[in-house]
C-alpha cells in the first residue's frame, strides 16, 4: 500500500487540487433505437429505471430481476425459451450506481420471432408483479447470496468489493451485513419493486430486428 501511495505521489503529486464536481443525477427517459441490419440472430433489449444502489428497495428490485430472469429456472427462460421456443438466450438483471439504476432484459431470437418474443417478455413481467411465488423469491435470494460470497473467493473479487463499498457507502460494509439486507426482502417488497420499475417509461433497442418488433 505504501509503495502504491508513493508511486501515485510521484506521478500525480503536482496536479492541482480542486473541489470535486458533483455530477447531475442521471434521469431515465426511455426511448427506442432499432438497427435493422440482417444478422443470423436478432438481439433485443428492454430497460426500465431501477432503484439506485443506496435506495431502500435496491435489494428488492435486485431479487425481482433475479427471479424473473436469472438463470435457467427463471420465468423468462422457462416461458420464452423452453416452453415457447422464442429465444436462444434470455436473461434479466439490475445494475445500480450511486445516482441511478437500470433493470434490463436481453434476448436473442430469430428475426421473425422478435415481436412475439418481446410481447411475451412484457406479459411475463406484468404477471410476475402480480403472482411472484415464494419459491421463486427464495431461489433468487440463494442465487444472489451465492454470487456475492463466491465473488469474494478471489483477490480481484475482494478488491472490487472493497472499492465498491468505499465508493458507495464511505465505509467497508461486511458481507454479513449485505446478506442480512438480502434476507430481509419480503415477497411483497419484491413485487412492489417490480411494479415500480415497470410503471415507468421503457428503453427499447434492437439489432437485426425491425423497429415494429419493439412496439410490442
């Protein structure tokens, strides 16, 4: 550590000091972007504003996303890919930062199936807000906790975790504290977080599919 500090002083010590400028919080407005070029597969993405990393409902949103689109047992994978055969690949996730978050769904499908696949994704998301099941929430909870704990097994993972905690919270948050927050999420909270995200405007994008496929 001391060596790194000394090296930074040598390289950057003559830089002028100034007050850090606080960026304006990101404002999610949604939108549509379609690249109609023909490829073997069409790639589609659907996004919504999500809670920022420090929001009280961040982990509820994270678990909702994991339940609907995390892994092969998720609703979207089972419904869109396995049961209907409308996607080669599909997943959902939440990314969160200091000022904003994003709930997004990605899928790869055949061009002719793009509109049907997008429509089914929206149907499944709306249904999950109403009837997300306890077993789905518990599966999502286990996946998120396992991902956290397994990421800490590597030196790189440890460094990334420490840096993120210091950047967001200004202190090192123990993994046990994070796990406790994950465990505290109730079924009603996960559903409410999902409803809140889906209530806002959406951002839709595609490569290899016609713009009308995004109108579903």
